[in-house]
């Protein structure tokens, strides 16, 4: 076992899916060095999701505070670090310009960043070591490799997200355990061009109801999520053969970030575009019907199991960029108007039926 550093600071501000991907790295570091002091500079919403993660001291940075917030962060860290004055190691796991600048306000001796292929926005100026250059790997594996310059390997991927008992109690109260399987639908990504048409979600939801499934809509409190969910409900055909059942449960905007993992845990399958809920559901052990055209599921799809994903990324590359996906730089996004129209209703129903066939009791 390599010598343990005294203190490590992780810098990953956002987003929900990406901070979920960092949790296995925390588990790896903590398993190797139980006494190492771990601090994590993180965004406000992301901290709410992970609050209670054992063995980590969170340091919140609000992106809206700009340079003044960065100076305040430096003062806070100096107070925490005491006479030592700096971290032994900074893991700079975000390459956006704001995160690169923020890292300059974090005192550390070793500053480990991304390989050159993944670097951008002058990332190399803010680090003095880099992770191995391994093209073609999932985002989670790239983040996991940040422990390798320290002499460790992330061989075991474990999440165990901190979900309080009251969050699970809330989730259990939303629908009865009556034996009906549940299709969760989280229709919106933070990137609008990754989102699917509401009428297509409605068609797949109708198909699931016809197969005896319960459908639960979930999502945040934004106007976009509310409008999208209302459009899905309006486009659905209410079945007449089940008058004693409510075929669709609308929970959009009704859960908190601490309740979301517990809610996703209760479903058998989640239908969603490339989004934070996709990765949270995967971490909670729920299978994902991912809808991919704007992004590559091999890089940013559900880490554990992509059997039920729809993959139209290569079609999108040929249609919008004029070349096959295999020739694109790893991580290229194809966020063009209409790109998600390449994912058809038949594609999603076929993925749903794959799940049904493989999970017949």
C-alpha cells in the first residue's frame, strides 16, 4: 500500500450525475486510507444530494458568487487547514474555465488533473500532474483513475449513496406494493436538446400501462419539467380496462434531492435521456431505459448496465456531422435541433420489451 497523504481535496462542483460518479472514488480512497482527511469542494444542489456521505467534509461553492466567492473559499480553507496551510493533494476533476480558476484558490502541493486529451480551458496551467490517458472509457472510469497517481486503483465500483430513512418512508408512501411493476419517467435533461418529444414519452407510457405497469412521472421544479410532464399526461390515452387503478402518478416537483434516490430505487425501470436521474438510478440499482442520440452511451450512459438503452449516437454523427461516430473525438456532443427525433417510439418500446423478456418471473 502506498504511503497515505495526510489530506486530499476533491474539486467537482457539478452536475448531479457527475458527482454521483465521484462517489466510488471516495469509497476507494477511504478503503485504502481510512484516516485520510477528505474535503470536497462541491456545488449547492450536489451537496444536498450527497449530504451525509461518510468520511467527507463538504465545502460548498456557489457559482453565482464569482470571484468574491472564490476568495471567501480560500479564507475558509485556510481556517480549516490551520498551520499546515495546504492540502497534500488536490484532485482537480472539472475542466470548465470557472472550475480551473477556482482551483487556483485551493492551496495544495500535488495538483492532479486530466490527461491532455480531456483538458480544455487552460486546464494544464492549474495542475502539475495528470491522470493516465485512456481514450474510450466511461466518465466514471476516468474520474476513478484520479487515484492512480497516488498509487491506487479503483477496482471496485461502489456507491451506497446516503439515503435517510425518512426519504425511503416518503417513497414507500407514494404507491402501494401491489405487485405491479413501475416504469419511472424522468423526461428532462439539463440540456434541452437531449430531451425527447412529450408525445413519444406518452406513447411508451401507454404501452407500459397496457402491459400492466404503473407509470410514475418524476422531475424537478423547473417550468420546463412541469410543461413537459403536462404535455405527456395530455397526450396519453387513459385506459378504460382498469377503472380501479390510476395508471399514471405525477410526482414532478414533489420530491427533494434527498428523496429522489429513494424514489428511483422503487421503480423497476427508468426511462430518461442522458441526465442526472439516469446516473442516480443506476447507483441505486434500478435499470435504465436511456434515450441517446446527442451523447454517446458508452461514455455517459448508465454505468452498470446499458442493455436497455436506445443508441442512435452513430446515426446522429452521420446525419449532423457527416461522419461515423467512431471517427469523432471521444466525448463529442451532438446537441443539434431535432437530434433526439432519431430515437423512435418503436426503439423505446423495443428496449422496454427487452427488459420485460429478461425479467419475467
